C-alpha cells in the first residue's frame, strides 16, 4: 500500500498493529478521524496514553483497578474466603454481570499456552498458592475457558493445592441455556449427562 | 458494561466511537495494548495526534498530502488536462495501484447522500467546476462508486458542465475479471452487453 502522506502512513501502520485490524481497516479508521472534529482524535489519544501510563493492578487479585486494592477486594460484604480463578478482566466483568457470585477473584492474566510462549511463571499463580498456604481461602473455583489451555492451567494449579484442605471446584460445563440438544457437541453432552444435577437445584437460582 | 477502572472505561468509550468497533472489541484492543510495552501506546497516540494536527490537503485536487500540492499534481509527467473525479483518498490509491492512469485526480471528499446529510455544498465540487470554466481540463472521468449516491453525484456534476466542451466519461461498468456470468446481476450484465467494446480493444492493456 502506497500512501500520499507520511503522516497517514504512520498512523495506519500503528493502528494496523492492533489485533484484528488490517491496513485497509486502519485506513478507514484514519479517514473517519479526519472527517471528525480534531477533538475526537485528541480525546482518543489522551485516553489511550493516560490509560497506559496510569493503570494499576489490584495488589490482592491482580484485576485492573484505579486504586491499590480493587472495588471487589475492598468490599467487606463479599466472601473473601471464596476465590474465583479467571483469565482476565473480561471474565470478571462477565461473571459480575450475572449477579450470582459474592466471592472475590484471582486474575491470572492469561492461561498456560506453550504455543504462545506463555508458561506458569508469566501468570499470577504464585500469589494464589500463597493465599492458599496462609489459609486465607476455603474454596477455589476455576472459571477458565473450556479449552485445552484452560484445562492445562486448571490442572497445573490443582496439582499444587490438592494436598491442602481447600475445596476446589470448577464452573459447570453443559448445555447452554437456549441451546438445542441435537446441535451440542458430544463431549459437552456427555459431560452434561455424567454431571447431572438434582432437578430441584436446576431452577433454584432463576 | 461496567468497568473496574475509569481509565479503561474512558479508553474503551473513545475507541468504540470509531466505525465498526463495538465496546467488546474496544475492550479487547485496550487489553492488548496493556499487554504490550508502553511505547506502543505512546507511538499510536502520537501518530494519531500528529496526523490529525498536521495533515494537509492538496490545494489543487484536495487529496491528502504532506505538502501544499500533492505528489501527483506536482508531477509534470502526468497529463493535467485529464481529471479523474473520485470520492476519497482510498480511490486514488486503488486507481494508482493499477498503474493504468496518467492523468490527475479531483477528490470530492464524499458523494451526495441526503440520507447521511451530505449535500453538494459539503463536497469539493465548486473548485472542479472552476477548473472546467478556466479551460484547464479536456476530459473528466467519473470514478465514483456504482451506487445510487455515486450516480446522483455524477449526474449533478454532469448537469453543470454538460454545456462546456469538456469530454465527460465514466469508468466502465461490467463483469469483473475472474467473475462467472451466471452470478453477475442483471443490471451489470445488461450494461456489459449494451456497452460492449471491440474485441481488439479488450486485451490492449494487458
């Protein structure tokens, strides 16, 4: 792609480094910004820089936060004995949206994935193990993606805390609400039969 | 969507104002930037601000440029009598990529579209008409999208220069190279028959 302006070229190249945005889409975004008032670009740049410069992580759960301890961890109404292990902030937001969980979180910052060069040392696993050691936790709930990497990460952590008397659970795998049985994959359907729940329990939280 | 950090929220809201990017995608981009070195965000912000602040438009053809007159307009090897009317810089790039055109351009900056609130006065039509009046042009080639808006814009300009002795043409509509006839729409196929070209001409430029 040849550009008539070095400024455009630079902006397009920077935007195109973001995941899922190619050079054509980047150029479309740049041309959009050019049609908008200058302030929009200024606000966008400022928001990005400020976010990147000033962002903090909760010292307790490693969730993204504006203070040293995040709102969830500093909320005394929540059960600090129950820790839900998740991959990143998006999962925290998703679980919070359900309104069903009253414990706290532990954000790993990813999952073990040798293909992407992510090993256990790059994740916030040590601090989780320490919490268990210091008897701060009564239950750990694994809420990672139901993928090979998620399962590997679950198992890696499980092996290191299995000897402690912490209760370890994982979120239920099964048929999603609204799904039709015939389209469910075999593994999911098989698990949902093996891990069936008493009928009275199935509508308890609705 | 509730965010655990105001900084994240602000960045997501700014990014989500761009066309084709929703809040979820914006959050994905923000989390990506957080995982990358700080410099990437700095470079991105700087490139955007500099682009928006310092961008110039060619005084002759209104194409985006780093100088007062763009490279194409200042190229004396090109035919300044032939003007190709296009919508925006992307069309200039697309036509330049073909390597088949040796004239100059006139970038309208959009097309007449009452639904989007774009009328003739918002487009760079007056300067085009002036070029025609001052006899600087021998041929005008319409190269706008083959849509209702494109055709409206073509016709609007045509009506105002039809009385002059400028030659007016439009890029050929027809079956795209590589396309199969059975999948072509009727209007395109119909036009391609009515506007058939001598066979010798059809492989002249290959």
